[in-house]
C-alpha cells in the first residue's frame, strides 16, 4: 500500500505558479517562446551526419546543430517506445513512472496513465500555451484517461503505437475522430502537413508542438522516389526482403536512408515555415529520438553504423539502447555551433519547458531544467540517471545507472557491471572489481530509485 501511495503522489496535480528566473534567463524569456519538440522513432546515435553518419546526409537536422547546440550525452527515457514517452511527458524516470513497458490493449492502444496525470501540456496550458501533438502517442487507448485529447488541444496521428508499425494505415486519429484512409497514403506526410497547419494557425500565440514522428521505425516503408534513389546506390541488397507485420519491402536496407532523408526534408520545411511566419527568433526547436536503433523488418543498423561508437541497440540498457541525439536551436539565445557534454535525459524536458514558460513543474519530477545549459549559463547536474526495463517474453530484467563518468548495469540478478565511459564508451571493460565503493553506492541507487509499477488493472 505504501508503494501504491507513492505512485499516486507522483500523479497529483501540482500547483502551477509563476516563478522568478535568473536575470539572463528572464531576459531570454521576455516573450514566451514557442516550443517545438521533434521525437524521431528508433533513430540511433549515429544516424545523423552531424553525429558521424557517413553513408548519407541529413543537412536540415545538421543545420539545427550548426545554428544551435548539439548534446553528446543525452539519454532517452527508456529503451522502447511507450515508457520513453511516459518519462518524457511526466518528467519521471522508469523507476517512478507509470508506464515501464510496451503493454498492449486490444483492439487498439497501450496501457493508459491514471486519470489526473500531470504532463508537459497540462502545465504549459496554465501558462497560456496552445498545445498540439502530431505523430505517435502510445500512452493509452482511444477514449481512455490518457487519450492525447485529455492533454492537448489538437492531435493528429496514431493513438496506438502498434498501428504505427505500418506507414500505410487504414486510419489515423484527428482529435477524437477516426479518419479512414485508403491504405495507400504515406502517414508521415499527413502528420507533417497537420503539424505545419498547427504552427500556421497559432503563430500569434505561444504554442507547444510535440512532433512524435514514426520514422524510421519498422516497417521499412519509404516514399517510392526516395527509396528508388537509395536502391540504385545500394543494389547489393536488392534481393533482400524485409517483413514486418503485414508489410513486405524489397531492399529494406535502402529504405532506411530514404526514410531518414524524408524526415530531414520535413524538418527543413518546418524551419522555412518559422522564417516565413517571422516567428523563428521566438521559437526553440529541439530534436531527439525515443531510443536506440532497431533491427527489425530487414533494417541493418550495423551496416549504417547506427549506434556509432556505442554498444547495443533498442531494448538494451547499454549506451546504444538509450543514448540518443539531442539538438536545440533558438536564434539569438542559443550560441550557434556549440557542443554540450551535459549529462541529461528525456525526463528533464518537463522542468526545461516549464522554466521556458515561467511556471513551476510538479515538485516530484526527476528532471532538472536544462535551460541554463542551453543558454550557456551555470547548469545544475544530476546526481545520477536511472533506468529499468524488463523484456516481456522471458528475457532479461535490467537496471542501469549513469553517475558522473561511471555507468553501471545489472541484468537478471547477475553481478553489477561498472564501466568508465570517459575512456570506454563502448562498455567493453568491466571495472567493478576496481571500484567496490562506487558499485556499493550504485547498488543502493538500484534499490532507492525503484518503486513497484502499477498493473494495467490498477491503471484502468
């Protein structure tokens, strides 16, 4: 009962009050900035040319980095979709959050969050922001207590992340209405079109645009023209067939850069729209990914070096599963062409966006505002970052902690492994025996940072 009460405390609606900011930050926020947060799906740390991708280019996303700041040590909320999105929206790591796995609800949707859950748009709305979500939700089912329309003013996309396994769905959702499609329309195009329409419609008001695209998640379906471009560049994979769900794709390896280029083109169109509407200088644009690269539907992350120098992929708590790109651009506020090594995570977004809006987040958030780091000011550091993840079908139950230069992993009850990421970013040499006092500290964190998760029955 005590643990259940602890969970309920994490979703109590907090008093949202205006808070004073440091003079330099207050000056930056003189006009409440628009916030655009772009979340790619299964895009690895090495899948952007600004992060080292050499086989294809992402010029528009690279431009965000050239005109803003690129983070080298930013982490996802989890190593799979739904818990990452819960961590992002609620400001809680997976030891405290309600959703910790991809728990499905039939016929459409995932395990919902409790009624009254505080999210980023909940708080920004109190600060006068209009909010819109576009793309993949994955935190409930249509009409549930955490349907996106409970939190956002506008929604367009996939309510159910399982339905997002196809880029040619039979339907999407527009607010709370099902929009039937012909099964031949590429969903990302509709999602981007609706996001751009939202930006146009709200150019005169502060807005929060959450753009959770499904690219480059499997299935490996790309627009035909771009797919053909890369099929000609990589003909050696022409005889390969990618299967994912009901989809079948010839040369899925070539589909991957085609999908990413299509996403990059959409980011370029968004940036041009901000200039056209003359709101570029008052809009912060952030780009990240929900977890590491996948290996499904014929995708070959090893060929594309999708995890860069990191070990592991999606569903792992090694760096390759949870360290993700993070780029922020805000003309006139963020110094162009800068790099940050600040250790941060998705659950920092609630605190960051609240500081941008001049409101206070719920007191129990695990996040720390990154706004000082974005503006080149003195930044408060995390004592540690924490993750936990259990594979659904009998796989390993894993925990991880990042504490300064150290990274610890504990899998399926085995001995804790320890790595020094400063000189071993690939997590190749276990140094637990050399630092027993660090291991002891982290094993205490493994216990203290964990609370028992709610079951789907309790959440319903």
